[in-house]
C-alpha cells in the first residue's frame, strides 16, 4: 500500500512538472529572448545579456509605438461596432419566444466554422472592389466580424441572467420601455457586456490573418510587426513585441474572471 502511494505521488509530481513546463516553458524562453543581445547555438543561455533591443523598441522613431497605437485604435473601434450590434441583438435573443432564435445565434458562429484563410482572401477581393482594402475601416470591419461571435453570445447570456421582475416592476410604476432598458436592464447586464468587450478587444489586438490580407501594407498592427520581425530572424524584437501583446491579455483575463458570474456562464448557449 505504501509503495502504491509512493508511486502515485511521483506520478502526480511528474505530471505537474510536465504541465508546468508545457505552460511556462515557452513564456520563459520568450522572456530570455527579450534580454538576450547575442545567443548562438550550442550555448544553453545567451552569450550576452542587455536591454539594447528594449531601447530600440521604445525608441520614439520605432515602428512599435505606432503599430501599438494602431492596434489599440482598431481594437477599440471593433469593440464599439460589436457592442452596437450585440446589445440589441443580445437583448432580443435572450427572449426564448423570439422566432428562429437558435438559427440567429448560430449565424454568428459561421465565421468560426470556415478556414480563416479562405474567408479573408475572398473578403480582401470584395473590399478591393469597394475601396476598403488597405483602410482602417476595412480592418475594423474584419475584426468586428470575428468579435461578434464573442460579444453576441456573451451578451445573450448576460441579458438572460438578469432578474425579469425588476423590469416588470419598473413598467408597473409607469416607466417606459426605453427608460426601463437603460436604467434597469442595462446596469444588470453591464458585467457581462464588459466581459464581452474585453474578449473582443483581445481578439482584435491579436488578430493577424485578417489584418494581413485586408490591411497590409498600408495598415501595420503589432501582430504584423511581430510577424515581420520573426521572418527577418530578429527574435529579440519579435519576443518583446509578443510580450507587449501578452501583458494586456493576462491583465484582462483577470478582470474577466471577476465579471463572469456563474449564473451568467450557465446561460451561455441557452
């Protein structure tokens, strides 16, 4: 019995160690590259450490600051577009009496059902005819199409989890439907809408394929800059750029963990 427990302990330790290496190993390698000035095979660690490439990244004349600002502007615009669609759509689809409700919800999953490469090539051709190829508006629209899947489904769950009795009480006291929606319904759904906005923001911030086919070379975002640097073999710049993209993702995920209530999560897909 003691031997069995001892083997179980070592198996659990090995499993946890392998899991930790799989999760944190790439991140540690990324952090090492951000501080490595020279690193050649077969050396296990960098030959020279330093912050030279950090100074290049945050140089006022660097492309990173401009690409980061472009990425943030596109992500914020995508959030606004998605909320303008998902708030009314989520409120309507949260009503189980709505005709073709399931069909409309599945409609927002279609962009995720096909290979992105095929979809973006065709979108790029259509946008070229419309004069949207290589424009900020075109990139925002492409990012919004993917973001709608997150925003609509989370918005449906957010509106489904609110207490309907408060809305009825507001209407019984003489409030109109618009006043009730703005002052009663919307504040209850606000945590879910904030979580949906964060998901859309992160999805847009990390989006590469759509921006590459629709926006480049006129529009350069941080993922495009990361791709260019890695293809040129500049692993230090690409690692620092990846770290810049990773930091807001971790921070926002902690915020999402606060706003995604269990009662709202139970409504996803219902």
